[in-house]
C-alpha cells in the first residue's frame, strides 16, 4: 500500500477490498447455483424419458432427448425408454428413440428385449418396426421366453408370421 495514506484511509481501503472479494464470491456462488439448477440431473432426465415413452408423449420424448436425456439409460431393472415404449405400443416414440440411437436389442433381465415386450403385449406394428431396425428375433434375457414363443402362446397369427419371416424360434424358459 501507498505509505502516504493515513491509517483511516488504509482501513477503509482494506474494508473495500474485503467487500469486493465477498461480492465476487457471491456472484460466483450464485452463477454456479443457476448453472446447476438449469442442467437437470441426467438420471432424472432418463427417468422422465422412460415415463414419457411409456405414456406415448412423443413431443415430450423429443424435448427430453434435445435436453440431453441418455436414450439407453436403464432403470435398476435394466428397462430403457425403448422397452417402455414397446410395452405400450407407442410407435411414434419407438421410432424417435430408434432415430436417436436407442439399442434395438437392449435386454432387461425381467422384461427381456423391446421385441419381447412388443410381442408379449401384442403390438405387431411395433414388433415390425423393431425387426426392420435390426432387432434380433431370438434374443432374450435368461429369465424370459423368446418373442415367437409368446406369439405362439397367444395364438397371434400375425406376430407368428412376422417373427417367423425374421428367423424367430420358439424358445421357452
């Protein structure tokens, strides 16, 4: 500090420096808090994506994907947004998720694959979309039957023909 300053001036200058430093820290803290609240947790986005895909809200699915929701992030059971959309036959959501890079052969232990879910819930159009995007007609988790087995169990001739055309085998656990 300048030695020409009086003791009072030095105290005032020191207090001004402390106040300025506190203001800078406050601004930085507030900026960090705003950034954290404006970028939602990826897990929250993925959960919302699964819920909206299940409900068939394709506009919301688009929005969540644009906000950075991980298309293949699964819940604790391995269920992805694509599996949820296939369970309920939400074809617009299925198509959007596939365009966004969803794994057509994602496999959840209890639920199996998206194709198994589409077949179990008798959504032939959904099953065809998946097969056209490269879904394996025979892939299943260890705890589930194959898609063709489910189609045969339900005596769903449309699904049986479709899955057979793609090489499906009736595999029972």
